[in-house]
């Protein structure tokens, strides 16, 4: 049986909570940075699949117990949103905890589910608990973790993470710490959380508006984006062999090692969507990259490098190498502008970043296979996002190292959240022009 949105194959949902094992104490708060607040309407979705051998003999208690200790090191993750007198949101570290969801899928084995994902190019939201902050904002958990047991005894772990807490690198560090603690590897001490909510310089009233940020109608205490069209999620698996073929076709075999796969995949999708959108092809796109200065820093934060790149030529007819070089060399960092624009509104106004333009998120360096259970890595893992604007977002993550879960080898998995009609056209475009299946 193929899992679809019309067939609720996940059932018997049971909800519970996990709080820190030790009280935080005091009246501790976590101030949100301007970049945090620029991302507040977005959500990270991380999905991990473990086979039966990895989780045999485990139960929900075994899975939940390490999370109590994880929250000792991520006090903000266990808190709840509040507003200061001037309306600016912050997190009160009140140990309210995260929400656990236990679920069952008795109709499918893990392999059947993965095959259906590969065949249909879809990520099924049944493995995540529906998550949006609000409308009772002060009572909304910032994190949901759903454990879904399959007929074969395999397990999926679905993490839904409020982006206001931090980016995908922070979400990955959090769930990886859960795995380390489960293996008995306790961190030496609680991690220090940044506590700088506002920029340390006065806002520039003449600051140029960042292309990457879009103001939306006020959402109040229900942090959910209203789309003007139905959005669809497309997941494409690129093997290392296929990627090398694309790069070598664009610039020659001797150039493969000089370019990141991300640049070519972003260029490929940009060019394909330009052909689909015709006269409304996107000439400005947003690029989100990791910041090398944050490597090894497991603190919850939105630390991505956010920039935009603009083309002064027709994208649909552009050379793939030319587009890849444009992305690699001409992206303009907009973080300071984002900081100033959010600060100008004192963090009260509502913005979106993912999907304000067509947005590409480089997660090649996220350690999504750093999560282990009983020393075993997931057979497949992927990242997606929620709260996306109409222009769409494309995420690029590593594929399984051993080639399982879609036979990707050391390739990449590209997940695109786009208007549904464009997502279907993109699938056909890449299949017909590049043989991507």
C-alpha cells in the first residue's frame, strides 16, 4: 500500500510531555535576536528512519528518557513564548517541556514506506505532528518529537522544530545530542545560550530593504503563514554518479572537485523553474549557507549566512555553469540589513524569509547522519520546512552514506516546497532533461 495524504496510515497517536530532569530555577529568559524573529513563522522538519535491528527491544520510555537530560542543556527549547511590555517576543525558560507523540503504522513496513517516498517523490506529513505556534502562544511547545513504529518493527523519528529557536544546524545538534545521551555520552556541562535579543547599534533609518525579507500581514499570536496557493513537497534523490554527470556536462570532468554540488543543484532547479514560470521567472533568489564561524557551536541560534543573488540575464536560457558561479561568487550577505529592518519594528512586525523569493538552503554540512541509535545510523534521513511563502524553498541535504533509502550513495537529497502545480512540472522537467528519477 502506498502512503498518501488521503490514506491516514498513521494512527493510535498518544501525546505526552518531557521536561528538564533538573529545574532551571530563577526567572531565566532567552532573548530572541532579530534574526530569530525574522524566522519566527518558519518551522524545521527533520525525519529519520531506523530499521528494526537499530531499535529492537526499545520502548517509548527508553526513547523519552534521554530527552529529559537533553533539555537540561537546551533550556530555551523547554520554554514558552511571552511578550515584553512593548510587544517584543522572548522565551521564558519555565521548564514547560517539549511534546512527545507516539504513533503506529501497522499497514506498512519501513522499506515499503521508503519505496513509496522514492516512487512518489513525496514527504508524507503523517510522520510529523501538525505544528504551528499559537493561537494560545504562551502554551505552545516549541518542539514536537513523533516516534512512529512500523509493521516490521522499524521506527521513524519526526522532529518538528520552531525556527525561532534556531536553524537546521541547531535542530540537528539538538537531536544528535539526544542520541549521544541515549548512548551514555553526557555533555560535560549545560551549553551557554546567547542572550542578545537586540542589535547593539542604533537602527539606520536609511537602510536599504533586504531583498530576502518580506513583510506579511500581521498574524497576531498564531504564527502561521497564509499561502495564496496550495503548496506541494517534492523530494528528489541525486546519486553521486548523477551529480558528477551534471557537473561534468556543465564544465568538464577536470572541474568537478572545484565546485560544490549545492551550487549546481541550486542552478539546476533555478533554471528549471525559470522555464516553468516563463515571463515571471525569478531573477533574484535567496541563498542560505552555513557560517564557518559557527562550526562546532551547538548553541540554539539562527546562524546561517543569508544572502541574495541577482541575475541580469534570462535564467531559462542561461548556461548551468554560469548560474552556479553566480550563486557561488556573487551572493550578497544581507544579515545586517535583516537585523536592522527587524530592529526598526522592535521585533513586532511579521516577516517571512523562506519563500519571499525562491530560496535555496544549503544543508550539505548538517550532520543528519550524526544521529545514532545503538551505534546505528538512520537508513535514511531528510529535512524539510514549514511556513513557506509562495515563491518556494529548496533544501539540499546529504544522502545516506551507504546508499540505502533510495540508493543515493554519497549524493544529495533535494527537497522542494513549491506551489503544487510547479512541483509536478519540476519533477517532469528534471526527469526529461536530466534523467532524474
